[in-house]
């Protein structure tokens, strides 16, 4: 039998999805970072790899709620660039 991929919940849509379909964000001492390798220490959340989900999170300030602090506009821009980079590859 093949090994099944672990499921995680998208903080924005509340969907249970395989880790490969999600982006992990981590709150570190420096700020909020995208965790490509899914190994960084710190409070982490998962969000679906979708521009629509990023827009929803931005509009409703859902990352602020998840991290219990104000999330800078730069984080949303980094997420959009990250997703656009994935789509162009």
C-alpha cells in the first residue's frame, strides 16, 4: 500500500487538504514567513494555494485573526508572488 499524504486544514476556507496543496506561513521573530520546506519553528498556519483564498484572507483580515496580530500588506504581496511563481513554472 502507498503512503498517504497528511491532511491539514486551510485556515481560511476550513477545508482539509493534502499538505502539497497548501502554503505554510510561520510567525517568527523576524515576522511572518512562507515556509517552503514546512520545517520552520514557530506558530504556523496552512492556507490553500489560490489567489482567491489570498484575496479572501486579505479582505476579511483572516491572517490577523490567525496570528493574533496585524499582518503587513507585504505578506499578502509575497503570497501572491509565490503563487504566481508556482503557476508560471
